C-alpha cells in the first residue's frame, strides 16, 4: 500500500469514527512588529520541527528515490516527535517503510518515522514535540536508521529547511 493511501485511509477512519480535532503546533515565535530605523536585529526564526533523532544524516531528500531524510543510529536509539500532533497511523503494512508512525500536526503537515524497532505510541495519542515515540531499528531496511519524512498537503517536502528554521509554512 502507498504511504499516502495509508494516511488518507487512517485519517478518513478517524474522521468517521468521531473526528479529529485539528492539532496545533506550539512554540512558534510571536508576531514581531516591523522594524523601524533604529530597531534592534531580530532573533533567528524558530524551527517549526525539531530533528527526530540525534544520528548523522546518511541520506538526503531528492524527491524521487528518497522522499525524506535517513538518519543513522544504533538499535534502540530514541526517536522523538518532531512537533506537537496526533498519531494517525502505527503499523508495518507499507513495504520499504517497515514499522512506522505517522503524526498529524495540523491540516497542512504530517511527519512519518519509519524502520522503528519498537513503537511507544498508539493511534489517536496526542504527542508533544521532543516526546519519545519509538526506538530506532532496521525493519524493512538493510541497516539501523530512521527514515523521516515531512509531508505538506500530502506531498513529501525536503525536511531540512523546516528543521533549521528557514521554512515555517
């Protein structure tokens, strides 16, 4: 089954079963007034998403063969929620993704965390940015790693600009 199909199937099921309250991402910087001629420099923008694992990047987004980031690690390393949201999928039905968690952050963004050894959350759970949601593994993979995707309106986007604060929407 295709990732988008799973996401939409799961979202539709949850909507029919009682509805999903839109999840909002907290921690965004407040609106700043436009700087005047003597205004002090503004601090850098805060990233909407945080890096979900501490390892080094071993695969970058290319939009074709890799629709996210691959992050190296060792078996059992923590995987954390990149932003506040609601878990909309937990499972292993998608070939090449292995054991996976999908978190819906709002009406625009989803994140996917693939190749987990252990998943610590259940569908419907509300998670907070930085909360441990899984442990790194090698399900459907040739090595221990986390495959991490950010999807904007259902389309995979390069996660790196979102992780470093260059993009927020």
